[in-house]
C-alpha cells in the first residue's frame, strides 16, 4: 500500500469479534449499520485502550444500555430503549465466543475460510502452458576496464534480457554479477536505505552453482544466474523476515516463500531482502525511510520501497514487490522503474505476509517490460496452498502482434484538471480561517503540479496515435463508489494483525500518525461484518462492470494514479507501469522540500509514469503492448547518477 493511500482517522478503541452480536442486532433491525462493531469496541474500551494489552476476560465489564447508546451515536442510528434491553444478554454471550476464538492465537499465515474470486462465470481461462518466447538475443557492448569486477560495474543498469544473454554466452559469470550488485548495495544503501538483510552467503553459493551448471551445458533459462532482491515480506529460511516493522526484527520462518522457491528453481540468485514500509504501508520502516534514487531528499514511496529503489539504482538485476492498493505502482512511478502488478490469483502468496487476503498480489519490479514478463512467467501458477490462484497460463510471447489489439484510454483522466469548489467556513474563527487558507493554498499548488504533469500523459497519446499508428477508443471507469469499498482492506488488515492491536505492541511501529496502520487498524474495529459483506456485494457489481468494460477494449491507457488504481485493485485486473520521462527544470517544486518528508515528491528531474491495464489474466498481452510503447519511447533507459 502506498503512503498516499491513507484514510480519514477516527477515534477508536480495541473491540471484540461480532458473530453472535450481528445475529442479535439483525433481529432488532440493525444489521446494515456500523453499530455492532462500534458497540463491542466500546464495551472493551472501559478497561483497555489501543495502547495497552487487553484485560483478562473476567475483568471485562458487562455490556450496558449506556454502552449501546454510545455505540448508536457512533453508528448514527437511534434505538428504542426496549430494543437495547433485549440485546444485552446476547451481546455478553457474543463476547464470550470471541474470547474463545482469540485463544487460538491465529498466526498471520492462516487465511479466512473463503476464497475471493474476481473471475466472472462466463470467462474461460487459457490453461495451456507454452514455452516462453523471448526477444532475440541483444548485442551488448561494454568497455574493457581490465578486470571482470571493473567491467561488471558498467552492467549494473542492464535489463534482465541483456544480462541473461551475457551469462548464457559466458561473457560474464553469475558470480561476477552477484559480487558487483552486492558491492553496489553495500556502497549505496547508506544513502538509499533499501536493504534490510543481505543474503550474501546464500547468494554466493547460488551464483557458484549457476556458473558450474552453465559451464556444464545446463542452462535453465533467462533468469539463470541473475541476482535479484525480494521485498522483506517473503520468508527465506535462515534469514529474518521483518515485514519492515519494529517488533518483528528477529522474526524467522522455517521455509521459503513459494515465490522464492520458484525463482530458486529458475536459477536466479537472491542477494538481499529489501526494505518495505512497516506492514506494507509507505516507505518508512524500522531502520529508516527508503529513498528515491533520483532525489535522495525524497522517499521512494511504497510499500515495495526497497524493490523499486534498488532496481532504479542498479543494485539488483530485478526485484519482487507486492501490491494491495498501489504498492508496486506508486514506488515504480516515484523511482522510474517498470512494474507489473499481476492479475489477482496469478501468483501464489504462500510464505508471504498477508495484509488483505482479497487484494494482495505479488509481482516483479524491473528495468524493462520484458523483464517483468520473464519473471512473472517463472512465478505464476497454482501451488496447492494459496487457493485463490487459478490454473491460468502466463504465456509470454515477445513476437505477439499487438497491432490487432483494441486500445482504449480513460478520456476524463487526460482532461485538464480543475480545482474543486472549496467553501469557506461559516462563521469562522481565526483558526478556521487560517486552516481554510492553508488548505486552499495546498490545493492550488497541487493543481499547478497536476497541470504540469498532464503534458507527459498527453504526450503518451500523441506517441500512440502518431508514432505507433493507433486509433484510440475513449472509455471511462464505471461510476461506482470504489473508494467506499476500501474499508474492506482495512478490516482484513486489522484481522491479519489482530493480536498486534490488542496486545498494544502496535505502539512499537515507527509510523504513529493518524494515517498509519496502528490507527487505521483501530478504526477498522468499528467496521461491522454486515457492512463488510455489503461492501463485498458492491464489489461484485464492480467486478461485473469492469468485465463489461474490458469486453469493449483489450488495453486501457491511463495515468498511474486516480480512480483506476482503486478500481482495478478491487476487481483484480493486471497493470503494467512504465517510466514516461523526467520532469524538466521548469517543473513546480515539491510541496514540501524538507528532507524525508512524507509529502516531499515531484519537482525537477524526477520521473513520471504511465499505466497500461488489461482484462483478467491478460497479463502477457498487456505486457506485449506496454513493451511496444517502451521501445517506442526509450524512457526506461534513463537512470539516476549515483556516486
């Protein structure tokens, strides 16, 4: 999740579960409100706060009519006194059941007993796996500096396809590349803060094994011998898996994540566990804020912070990130990398930290689109454990004829931005007036930046129509309340980290602002199970509407932010995010130039991006078209200058 994707805080407290309470409240006609969760939270709040461990069950107060009154106020409903009295016995019994479930101490790895599936019933999946067809061998030229190690430095920013050809042809060894990238990580990490743990011993053994196999004529494919880094929510046996969060620094698991196993099988070399915003939010982790290689005063964005930063800085051959609501898209945009957020249910998440069981996705962050397609081909497919994964085939074909595709664009997203009406406060105090002026100033400055960045998006349409000869079809994202479905994510996250909140250990996390996870998880305790289900029903409407949209076009071109980001993360469509140039010297300045500020972003010399969307499981097709655009523009060949 990106640090931009935060939600309005509300005062909240620790709550208990809702099963019997929902039944009681439904009988009283209260089933479709926030009320049940709010009441149960209030019942616990009399003796516990979110900053202290929950009290023993026998110390919890009995639920009273006054608690119901307070909960009803939070929920915005009115109850007759007779209804309140009738509910009390059921509510106290409900809490007893909740306490029994809590005694199970469910770990993060245990999923709910339901599987989210965004595939419409009418859709037929391509399940026939074919050998990947990669592009012709590139001709890579580099200067001879007199030693393999010195030569390797010049290779740091090459694509996976280029590195693979050098390794396959034995012009460069995996060991040489691995040592070079490890050295770059060690040298640049004090500036970038992109590494949590180096896996040096493991990496050197893997690289030596790769060189021996290749020398013996056993070449596994284009990832064989290529050094990579993984977001530190992927379990790796023998190393800590910290989830970027204070309090989890020594956490370790006895098995590798499925994605790690698959990349091992492809012969790739894991050199580092890369930084991530704490529990997959933003770019702030327990060690530091990960930095943008294009402007070291800025954060990298997140939460796949180190994955994007290290890739952009030429510190890994490729990286693995994850996205729930922008965590591949946002750092790829900020750092100028290429990201592929796959279809939900394409890549197994076994052995990865869970934030949202219905929204988490694992995907590659690379320096070129074909690299992403090659990596996704290696990690996609069922594993028998993550039941959300479909037996769909990821058949990358670099020679696919994209000219026959129907290309749409979100017309309104390319229209000139305007400033929404902001009404001044009625009967304002001096403080109200000052706050209004500051808000208006921020919005005006934001409008100027949006107007400046729009020219890069418009230039994309010009390239597509002119240089690539495409007849663009205007489309719009369906008019549905996608933002109102985001509490689904927060509720699932609060469940995934239930014990963290109830124990009070959430205060150990580095980020403690109202928009950070500790507060958001407390707020989510007030979101009722009924409202969760209602939002999931609304999500069903969204899935159907998005399916209808992608019956009219094969690809949609869009700026990387906006409503599409929320919509497609909720409904599962894949996205390829590609660099789209650098802001010029005339670019508006960052809204906050303070070193490391959350809102320090943009400004001269920083990257912009563009995004290509496709229908479910059309990842290979979207990547083919995105690669064509990338080849037509060449922006992916730009890289930051770092000493």
